[in-house]
C-alpha cells in the first residue's frame, strides 16, 4: 500500500505539472507582453524626444501602472518644447542683434573710412591752397632782396603783392577755423531779434552797389513785421556767399532774384539765378570743402561749406536745386522764433 501511495503521489504530481505548466507559460507570456509593449512605447517616445521631436506625445491608453509615468513624461515634453521655443526665439533675437550690430559697425567703419579719406584730402587741399600764396610771398621777397638797386616802386609793388597774399592767407585761415569750430559744435552765434524784410531790403541795396553790372531783384511774401532771432552778420555772410556765387556763374546781363517767403514753421530765403545750371553729380558735392564747379577765378571752394555751416548753426538748412541751362536755386531755411528751441539766449553754442 505504501508503494501504491508513492506511485499515486508521483503520478498526481506529474499530472498536476502537466496541467499547470501551460497555464504558467501562458501567464509568463501574458506578463511579458504586458510589460514589453509599454516599455517599447516609452522607448519610442524617448528616441523621438532625443531627436528633437517635441510634438510627440505618449499615449495615455497604457495600463494603469504606467499612467502616472506617461503623464509625467508628456508634461516633461511640454516643458522641454517651451524651453526649446524660448531658446530658438533667443537665438533668432541674438542673431538679429548680431547682424544689426555688425551692420552698424560696418556703417561706422565705412563712415570712419570716408572721414579719414576726407581728412587726407582736406590736408592735401589745405597744403595746396597754402602753398600758392606762401610761394608767391617767398618768391617776391627773394627776388626783391636780390636786386641791389631796387627802387622804391619795386619795394612798394613787392609789399603790395605780399600784403595781398597775406590777406588771402588770413581769409583762408579764418574760413578753415570757422568750419573747424562748426564741426566741433563750438560755433558761437550772437543772436538777436531782427525784422527780416527791412534788413534784407537794406542788404540788397548794398549788394547792388557792389555788383553794379547785374540787377538784384527782391520779392517778399512775409507777413508784416515778421521777425527772426538770428546772428544777423553771420546770416548775411552766408547770403553774400550765395549772391557772389550766383554772380560768378550766371550768364552776363541776367538778373539775380532774392525772395523770402513764409512756409508754416519756416522762413525760406531763396537766391535764384539763371546760370548754366549744376549737374546732378556735381550737386551732391557742392557743399563740400574745396569743391569748385569751375576752375577759373580765385575762389578756394569754401564759400558754400561756410554758408551751410552758418545755416546749420542756426538750426536751419541750406539746400540747392538746379536745372541745366535754366539756373539754380539756393534756399536758406530758418525756423520761426516760436519754434526755435535753440535760440533762447543772446548767445548760443552749436
């Protein structure tokens, strides 16, 4: 009976094992699939995020054991996407600022290059303009001193020549000093209230006495008793330069028109001539130093530069328009006293 019991137990165990093993295998297979699929989904999500795909989201349909993990993972993706968007925006902004600063630096560098070129040209022009009168002065003095029997007339002629060239040198130095002060914003003006129309009428009469061979007409469209706050001497210096240029380049016998008009906040004084006109290429450079449209004459090419500096020192402008074979118009624009914030004292510094 003991052997029979042992045999029964063995067979029972074998039969029980044969019955339970398939269930165990099926359970292991089910458990493997239940764990492997969510891990595969999570791994796919991590690969997508690692590649920069922040629009990917893990499905929240996995087993409940993975619900919290999936939600935390998706929340992390949202935050990473927000950080990446901010980083991208910052990179674009930084790139834009770098490009803007680079362009600004390039523009400044170009301006510095132009300034340096103008400085070199200015020094060359100044040297040339100074050399001519100095050479004449030295030559006249040397020639006269070598003449052992020079008469009083020869000495007087030499001294007159030296005086004439010295005056030219003095004027050139004064003009260059004025322009230098204007560039350094140290151009001092002694301003006062001035009735513009009567002053212009008086000045036109003076110009007519100096330029007797040409008619200088005057037109006014100002309101009665219209006044401006200006440095009268400086403004008329600028206008005299414009009148002399108009006389120099106008056709013989043609008149010069001086007109003044009211244009809202501005008072505009125009010098109109009937010259050959100025080409558009020359018009861009007429206010530069030592620029002369014609080589004849004794001008040094500083007049228009000085006139423009005087206008800008008053807070105004000096512009030019021209048409070939018809003439040119130079317009000196001054702000009215009510709008002129710079002129609040009798002396201002630009």
